[in-house]
């Protein structure tokens, strides 16, 4: 059974710092992996999708990497800003169920001005 | 990417009543998904709604409790029936689009059951 873990559960950093959020999954048979952002009480915003054949994806100050063999993904946020404060969720799309997403529990990020 | 809206955005309901949540997409999609996010928890898939067929429910979720309709390729409803306080959650619909099944989510419906 696929399980997704995110570490740390919460993170507080000063503005301007570069940071890394971690995601690990137990079964490497995945179709893709997505990183989402969720603001309090709101829906999810898709940040990056990495296909299983890719190693990384970049969007602006965000860079996501994928090491499928070791079951790990990282989300790198450069030059963090207070507006980056949110919960970041990773989710894997298992190979045996190409539509279902298995979510991690999220990392709650606070960027202090 | 798809633009998804949900109604209502939030509601407070009494125990034993039912609430129907609507999800509207701005383009035709084959599959729509309903997720639940309990307080302080991550998302769990409730069911997949395909147009023209019955919804497919995940383990732990049943049609009598969460009936779903999918009348066309841009719309779906989820009903939370005979509600109890344990049903207090955010309910989100999503769709997948594109070659690589990227999923997009609606803004969610925050439900509180008293």
C-alpha cells in the first residue's frame, strides 16, 4: 500500500531564506508526482507536476526534484517571501491507478517578514 | 488549466440533515473526483464520478452516505447524507487534464455539522 510522508510537518523561516521541503513515498511504481499549495481553509493550487521519467521541474522560484528509485521528492523554494506562507502537499499518482492521488500530510510553512 | 467552482463555499448544518455540494468545470472532462479533508488532515479520495455510469467509491465510503451525480461532462454533485459532527470537513472536487493526468482542484466546501 502506497504511503506518502512529508517532513517537516511545520517550518518557520525568515524572509529571503532558501528552503527545502521533503516528500517520501513507499512504492516507486508511480505515474507522476504533484506538489500543491493550500492556503488556510482553501482549495489546492497545483504548483508542479513531475512525470515518472523526469528528474526535476522548475517554475519561477520553485524547483521540484524526483528520485523515483529512492522514493523521494524535494520542493526547493528560493528567496522565500511572506506570501509563500501556506501548507505544501505532495501527492503521488500510483501506476496501478492512473487517476488516484495519494497525499502526504503536508508541510505548514511560515515565512516571517 | 481547468477552472473549477463549487457551491456552497461553506455551510453550517444540523445533525441528521443532508447537504448537496455542486462542482462546475469550465471545460468538458471525462473524470471528476471528490475528496474529503478532515480537520488537520490531508486529503482522502471519496469517489470518482464518470458521466453516464455510477460513481466508483473508495474503501470506507458508501453510496448511501455520499450519493454522487454526474449528469454531464462539466458538472457533478456530492451529497453528504444524514450528517453527524464527524462529517465536518472540507469537501473538494477535482479533475484531471492533459497527457500526464495533472489534477486541478476546486476551492472546496467547508462543512460544519453541529
